[in-house]
């Protein structure tokens, strides 16, 4: 705590003593034949969310000057009569003299406007990739659907992966403090029509928490024009079962106040089919029993989500932001019917059993965020404070009953029990950040305190019958308390063709987990540094080279630490692991960009003692246990190629290909604790075509194809998957309404078999959710919906409060 106090005092010392300046950007606007375009509009946008900062016009010779530009990351674009240049990313820390901004004039004006406004857009910035989806077909689904469609993001068994690593989800720069199914439930209740873009950060900068690997930062839309704007939206999805969601959004803005409110209801019924197979072996590794299991799981949910964003400017230098999100999902029902055939090693039927597993669940997630920003007298310097509170309450009641039969179908015995589980999580965070220019460089520094309390309990009761695998003393109470004290510093400097960003973050962690039943206390007390480095070299407008490095930590998730068992049946269950330890990774990336259209990325990642999903079969007791475990070592490397190019005025192509290698070495606990290395060489491909299908630009379409050859998932390796998706979007009533239709998994091949086959382990599973569906979406806008982006320059003085906090 003493060190943290020194850091905070240092921040305030720098606030009062450092001085800096603003800078200017100069350049020229021409067409593709190098002819001057006089009086073109010049727009400077925030790189984080493409909101307007300031603008000007070129003179009669095409030259322009943007003065008093504060140090930051920006996008610069020139436009003329509806046509625009490609946005250029700028990291402003000194005066910048650009070459020419080129506006293509040979294409039809209407086509150019449509292609720019109604297809997803990909932008490569020094430390992130920005996928803009606002007003596209992609935005007609949920926030979860948008993440699934984000280039480079792989959904594996409902996990979001980037380069094979689990990604953390952020919302407007703030971490969503939940994991797994909880995050998915939250995002499925947030309509995609409110999403502006998704930022993909492979190596997050120092101002972000060091925990985890890549970050998926969802940026929501913000209205920036005085007045009122509203919309109602809905989707109908036909999969195995029909489902729908309805939502409404409202924006209101005055000179000082900006207010956004959104509510969505998302009732649905879903079917998931799973096939499992286990070959149990004796001491000679000969199969003596073969189990084939079929799961049919039907889930009924009715989630409600609401959000409120309030920005208020007290004056030109002081502003406040209040953001609140509420998601509650009451009376969830999950019914799983299981049938199992047990055969001998010679495939003769020995016996069968059936299990009915009924679970009811309720959960509530409330997040409240308060930020205050003070702009100092020195231009470009600012001080901000943030406080955050998350409350999560989740409960489930499970009733499990099994009946056993011999090979002739005669009843042998039964077994069953009830379980009641509850988890309450509270998270408090406080943060202070300071940034300022220093000559032709800039610095950022800050400190953060977070406190997490998790209380969980599970009770097993009402046992009937007998079982060799279920212990009647499984009930437990588990508490987990964690405090993290962090501070960071980053330095940015630009030269003529070089740009550098250095970052260092330090985190002190104090954590304790207590299990009453196990009579066990696990502590984690450590301090670790997390350096980061970004280098960018641009010898010309067409070529750029970059290198970045970052060190991260992956802390165990709250649910994974709970030493509880969740049973599919008495022989197949998930088990928590309170002995999980944080793991540390080192990430290296080398990138080359050609003409802002072709991207080559070479990466290497040492994941250390990564926390992996491992499944082990106990051949003696004939059980299958799924758990998280720290592996001995883990690494991955690969080469990515990205193409982002307009082929024709009405045809834009985005292609992403990754050649990768992944491997993990772990202890095979059911094979005499032998070290085993699971590894795979794979190919991932994504091709998206975005089309303008009408002369007036009101009809657009997309065709996407995704392919995965195979994939490493802990102790499993998957086989190949293929997904073909088609979509159409039509604007109606002079853009007041939009209707869309999309069809996913048309080839019904977006499902993989996961197999674990080594030593005395031989099992697989194949899980089929409702990936194949047709979705129809509708949005109706009312209020001041016709105002365009280029009118935002009128409100230049009101824009500062809309900058996204890092």
C-alpha cells in the first residue's frame, strides 16, 4: 500500500509540474490522377471509436492545416461530394506533414457512399484491429453474434478464442467481470444494433489489466447530434426451435447532456445434442468396456437486459460519465435426457441406463460505472477517475435420476439426488489515470485497486438408491477473496518514419480461497511486472513494419476454483480445482502492411503453465471427469495473412488465413502422472464478401465462409469444421427502417468431433447446438435520424466528453 501511495502522489506531482503543447497536421488532397481537389472536407476522428474531434476544409490549391491537435491516436479522412479517402491512422505526438490524401473520383458517387457506410470496415491501428459493424447486416444479431463474426475470432465450444487463446470481453473500455456462460448470456441480451465496432487487441497496452491474453472491446454507438433519436428493433430466428428478441434504444442530447437508454428481452428455447464415446481399458491397454452416450439438452431462458449511459459536461474542462448495465435471467430451465449403452470389448451389449437431469437457474448481473474527467490547463493533459461496482447473483437447483437395465431390458437398480448451488460475486474497482504531452512525446500513467469477493455453496441431498461414484459428503462452502493493486506507465514518441510506445505495468495480487469441506486454504500472493513494447516503421505510405511484445497473466476464473461437482450423470461430471495457479505468457508479433490492404503477421506465444481444459477417464471406476488444470508448458506460433480490399465499387472482400501450431504438455493423472504433449498443426480461413446489390444502395448482401482444419482444446483435438453464411439487408422508407435476413451454417458442417486418444485414454464427444438457423431482423428509427456525420463539426466543442476512457 505504501508503494501505491507513492505512485498516486507521483501522478499528482506530474499534474502540477509537467508542461506540454498541441500540434498541427498539414497535407494535400488529390484524386487518383494527382489532380488537386479544392475545398475538400478534412475530418479528424478518434481512433478508438471513430467519433468526430475536429475538421477543416482544404484551400483552392488542395492544401489544409489542422491546428491545436492534442496528442492521441486518430483517424484522418478527406471527403468531397460524398466520396472519401481511406482513413489514415495517426499517433500524434509531434507536428505531422502528410503526403497526399487520395480521393477516388472515377466511381459512382452513390456507390461509394453505400460501400463505405453499409459494409463492415476493418482498420489496422498500431496496437489493435477495429472491426466496424454499425448499420450492417452483422449488427442485426446480438452482441454475441457480432463477436462470432469478428475476423480472427474463433468460437470453440461457446468460448471466444483469438489465436487459440481465450479472449477477455470489454464493454466501452471496461472489463466484463464475468466468464464463460455468464458472459455469453450477457452479450446475447444486448442487441447488435447498438454496437458500433469491436476492437481486437492481441497485446493490450499497459493501461489495460495484465490478466489474460487478447481483448475484445465492444464499442457501443453514441448519438452526437443535439436532439432526440430512437429506434425499435427485433429479430426472429428459426432454428430447431423458433426464438425472438425485441429491443428499444433512445438517445437524447443537449449542449451539456448526453443520455442513452436501451432495453432488450430475449426469450428462447434451444436444443443441444451431444454424442459421447468412451473406451475403458485394462492394465494391458485392451478395451474391456465401450460406452456410447446420447445427450439431448433443451434449455429455456428469458433474459432481460438494460443499459443506461449518461454524459454531462459541467464546463469545457470537467465532465462526468455514468454507465449502468443490468441483466437478469429468471426461471431458466434445462432438461437433459441421457441414454447410455454399455458394451463389452467385443461390442456385445452388456447393459444400459437412462438419466433425466432437470436444472432450474436464476442469475442477475448488475454493473455500475462512474467516471470523472478533468482537462488540465496545459493543452492535451488530462486527469480522470473511475469507480466500478459489479454484483452477480446466481443460483441453480438440480434433480438427477438414473435407471439401470440389463441387456434384456430388465430393471436392475436406480439412483438419484438433488443439489442446490448458489454463488454471489461482488467486485469493486477504483482507478486514476493521467496523461500529458512532453515536447514531441507523451506519457500516460495511473493506478488501480480492485477487490473481488466470491461466496459459493452447494448442498447435495435426497439421495436414493446406491452408487459407487457419488460421495454423499460432497456439499461444500467455498469463499474466494482477491485484491489486486496495480500501477502503470507508458511513453510514446514519434520520429519522421518511426513510432515507439513503451509500457510497464506492475500488479500486486493477494488472494485466498477457503473450502470448508476440504478444510483447505489456498493463497496466492505475488508481485509481477508486465512490460509491453510497440515499434512502427513506415518508410513510405505503402509500406509499414511493426513489432510488439507483451507479458500477461491468466488468473483462474471464479467458477473454476470452486471445488464443486456438477453431474451430467453419476459417471460423468465436471469438477472445480481450488489449487489452480495464475499462469504467465510472453507474446511476440511481427507485422508487415502493404498499401493498407495486405497484412502479414508472424507471432510466437509462450503460454507458460497455461490453465487448460482437461478430461480424464478413470478406467477402474469407469468415470469421466472434466476439470481445469495448470499444464507444465504451452506454446503456439503461426503466420496470419489478411486481405482487406475493394474489388469493385459494389464489392468489398475481407479474407483472413492463419497457419498455426499449438502444443501443451500436461500430467496425465489417470495414466500414472506421465507427461504427455498434445499438439496440432492447423489452418484457419475466413472469407467475407460484402456486396451492394442495387443502384440506389438500399440493398446490400454478404457471403462468408469459415474453415478450421483442426484445433487443440486441452486434452482434445478437433476435426475440421466449415460454415457458409448468406445475408441480405434492405433499407426502407428513406432509411427510416431496415430489414435483414441471414442464414448460417447452410452446409450443416459447423460441428466438430473432439477426440482424446493417448496412453490409456480413449474418449470423444461431438456437440451439436443450433448453429444452423435463419434470422430475420427489423429496425425502425424515429426522431432526428436523418442527420449525417458531416454535420457533427458544428458540435466540435461538445465532443470531448464522448472520448472513450481507456
